């Protein structure tokens, strides 16, 4: 079966710094793939390239068989027009470290906004779907609350509901617990486990090793812009091969 997401020989530079150095990664429909690694290893940049928030310098990204971001004409590589980029960006939903909610909108309004503005839904239909998704992330009783009235964990669950309500083919989660107090982390991770159990396709950057072990079909260890090791959680966590991964896992337990 063709992978839902195919990343082939992906490269990305910031000035003279090579951040991604030929990354290859496949994610199949319904899979949960977690990306782990030290700060600066290229994890977040990888997600931002998939979501077209960053331009990439070489290689290919395909979602459902469609080349993302660029078109090759002869020997030339051209960035797609904004209209096409917007359509392709809608194939993915991204949840960030910071919640990025609109402070003047309620939880319901935040989730419904994209459905109205991007999907073109009628307001009543969008609000009904938004309410359904808030219920699915455990926030049915908080639809009328503004972000300032919600805890960090609740705000992040609103952000997850907002991304999933758009019915993306692929959901990208970038260190979604890093801005949370420790006591709020588990409520967000439980929400992600619930979504994964419903068959969503997830590509997750996380520093929560136990969570990656529990929820993932595959775990990818990045080091200095490359995938240094990848495999099932049982192999990555119980039988790491590279000295650098062994060192990383040891430091994560400290």
C-alpha cells in the first residue's frame, strides 16, 4: 500500500547551516509515528516542511501521492502558487507548542472559524461540528469559555479539536506538551491517545518517551539533521543500536 506521507531525500538549509540532510520517511494511513531527538536535531523543521510553513531546498514530500510545495518542469523546480499551497496545506492539521488560539473567540468560535472561513461551511453547521469535536476532547462544558478562562491543557485540547475538525489527512503535533505545567501534560496526552485509537494518522514530535513508547507504531530518532535510527517502539527503547541513541535515552530518563 502506498504510504500516506512520503518524504524522500529532504534537505533544508538556514543560511550556511544544513538542518535536514537527506531525510527519508514513510507514514502509512492510520499510523502513529513519533520523532524523538535532541534539541536542534531537525525535528520541528521536518514538521514545518511537511506543513509548508518552511520552504525546503531539495527532495520531495508527497501526501496521498501528490507532490507538495513544488512542481518540477524539466530541470527546474518551481514553488507552487499560493492558491495551490493553501489547498495542500489543508491536507494537514498542525498543533503547535503554543496554543495559538484567538483570545477574542470562545473555544467553540476557535474551532468553528476554520470550518467557516476555509471550508465554507454555514455557521450553524460549523458550530455543530465544532461542538462535537469539543465533546470528543472532553470539553463539551467549556464551549463558551474564552482562552483566558481555560487552563493550558484545556487550551491545547481546543487546538487539537480545531485541527481535527478540519478533517485533515495527516495531523502534525509539535511538542504539544512542552508549554504545559507537569500536572496538565497527561490530560493532553490522553486526548492524543484517544485520537490515535480512532485511526487518525499522526506524525508527532515529542520529548515524552513513555508516551512515544505507548502510542506509536514506529519511532524515529533524529540526530544532526538525519534519521539515525527508526523502528518499532520495542526495538528503539529496548534494543537501541547506536551509541548516540543509547546516550539520548539514558539522558531522557535522568
